[in-house]
C-alpha cells in the first residue's frame, strides 16, 4: 500500500512524518515541498509523480496531508484513507490547523500507528479507536470563540460597536412571509403553512434599546383579560385577533427572558440589516388567491379553464402574478384566451405560463386553453400535475401585525418620537399549488 504519510504547513515545514516502508527515503519530504508546495505554477492534480514516486495529497485550510508510495496502488482507497484520517483528527481535537497538530502530535502518532500497519489501512472508525485510545485531544479556541466567551462573562455586546452616529435616526422593519398551500380541485386545503421572517435595517446612533410587539395570541389573550369592558364586543375581538405561532427563533440580540414573561421582543439592534426573527404558523391563514381549474378531455382535444380570484381587500394590489398550468407531453398546439394579463405556451416546459402585472383585490380573471394532442399508442392516462403559482402581495397572509415599535436611547436622549420608522408587509408564494 503506501510507504509513508507526511503532514506539512503552508510554508512546507514538516509537522508529522511517518514512514512505513524502506523504499521511501527521507528526501521524499523535500521533493514534495519543492515540486508541489513551492511550485510556481498551480498544481491542479491531487496526484503528483516525482522520480517514480507518487504523492497523493489533500489540502485543508493551510495544511497539506500527503501519502507517498512507489507502488501501483488503488488511488481511491488512498484518498479515502486520507479523508478518514482528517475526520479522525476532527473527532479527537476539533478543527484541524497547524496549532492543533502541534498541540496534539503525540495523539496523531498514536492514531497513525493504529490506522496503518506496514502501509495497509486497518481501523479508521472513530468509535472503535476511542475505546482504546482514550487520550483527550487539546482543542484550540479561535479568536471568535474567545471573544464570544468574554462577551458572555463580561456582558459586553459583541454585535454592535460603540460610537455609532447618524444625522438622522431611521428604523426599517419588513415582515416577509412565504405562504405554502396544497389544495385539491374541489377547494379543500390538504396542507398549508406560512414561514415568515422579520428583517430589520437599523440606522440608529449610540446604543439604543428597541421594543417590538406583535399580535401574538398569548399576548392578545392576556390583554383581553385586563380589558373587561371591551372583551365581549365582537368588533373589538375581530380587530384584536391574535395569531398562533407554532415555533419561532430569534437573533442573538433578543432578550429571551423578557419575551417569556412579557411577550415583548426587547433588543439592542446590530447596525445595518439583520434578521430579527423567524416564525411558522399553520392556523387561520388568509390565502391571497383562489385557483379554480376545470379540465375537459375529448379524444385528441383537451380544454383547460382556469379562474383566478383575489381574496384580499380591494384597496390592495397583487403583483408579479404568474400561474403555471401543466400540459400533456403529447401537446401539438395550444390556443389561448385570457381576459387579463398575457399567456404563452412553453413547449420546453410542457406548460402554459399566465402572467399578470397587477391585480386588485376582490377581482376575478379567467384563462381558457384549447389543446390539441398527438395520437399516442400508450394507454397511460395523463396524471395532471398541480397548477402552481407565484405572486407578491402587500400584506401578511398569517395575519401578523406589528402593534408597536419603540426606541429608547437614554445617553443621547432620543426616543421613537424623534426616530423615523417604516413598517412594510410582503407576502409571497412559497409552494402554492392546486390540483387540477
């Protein structure tokens, strides 16, 4: 198998040297350094032949690991052994770097003695090796990890620096949602969920603290208990209805203790753009569009009629609307007629693409496709793939609403009254499909 295994740093200095066979001389170390690591031209091949000696090498970060042999060996097996060696080092002492190899060289030599016997691979499974090589590796902490530990101990805020100043304090908040739907032809919802993100852009001076509140169902129910005079009013309930969030994750700047007790999201924002939270909800979803398909087949002809209804308020506009209607693979011609937007048959995709630039709420559009089919010898029935849709609307399909967005900066003496705040809602189609 292999005659030796060497590990170099980026300068070509040898860190680990293990020779298994007598046919490999010590000058092989220098040959690889001169011809590969210090080569003027870039070495693209992972196998290099120098003076009838083959060098199989991998580069990980600033480390070269090389297997050397003078025999005709299985190259795939050699590279698998090198990858397994790197994986073993990672499992014992974490990140493989020059410092980690120097700190754990005794452990590495022990591992190489067990992995290879006279150049032949033996045991490379970390679970087996850890039963009798019980020595713990010395893990090196990176600068980022050391900074994170220091920030946790001292309470220093690592995501925002001191001394930030803006002439105008501005805060932008975007509620971005993807609504996913699978509906059958009769209009029954088979599966649906909304995955949302709250993205912020913060251009605030100093070290401000922000508070963000939404119509979370738990928070709304607590407020309803306090407002005993209005809680029985139907209009009040409809206006203040909360959404049930199934799960959510927050940016590291959010103070989770306050969210658990007060259900308010309190945080010191990073400078610039960042993602404040992600959430997912499956109940009480407002579907922006309803697709009603009707398919008729008669011999070598087929008619597909699609009615598109917008379910949002009349004051809102839907944009970038695209409906993709699949057609059979035996389609020879398509005659299209639509009362809104533009439609086109794409033979490469076996689909009719219907595009509408803008569509107001509570409106209806219709498309009719008359399809001519080629005669087929196969008796296999067309499976009718679902009709898919893309769109963008200016509201949150989950019903999420921002109740308040407050800013406090005691040192510089400004608050949300002197801060320009913008809130925007965007709902987009995720996997929005209706079976025909």
